[in-house]
């Protein structure tokens, strides 16, 4: 093997390792966001059950709170999708790169 080939292989391995580390970090963030979203969804389910026995005023507050929870879930879900898209784009870019 030539020195140039070894240098390219080392560079490729370093880039690949760095890409995997970034992917792992994004995946860890996504897992945490999904866990938070699941907790919020559980709270929404509790509100659904509480709504049946609630007074009209309580139902209005429950609906407002449920809407806020849905918004937070949507934000977290959107961020998870963004993280997965970033990982995919980075992987796609890395696999099409000319070494």
C-alpha cells in the first residue's frame, strides 16, 4: 500500500467514525424526545377519561390543556423527523462521496 492510499483510508475511517458519532447523538436526542412525547400522550389519554366526568368549565380547561399538549407533541415529533432526516442526508452524502 502506498502512503497516499493509507492516508485516504485513515481519512475515510475518521470521517465515518465522526458521522456515526453524530448519528448516535441525534438518535439519543430522538429517543429522549419520543419518551417525552409518550409522557405527554399519556397525559392526553388521562384528560380524555377525565373529560367524561367534568363540568362544562372543566371541560373547557381540559380542551385547552389537551390542545397545548398536542402542540408540544407535534413539536417533539417534528424535531424527531428532522433528526432522522439529517442522519439520512448525512449518510447519503457520505455514501456518494468520491474518495
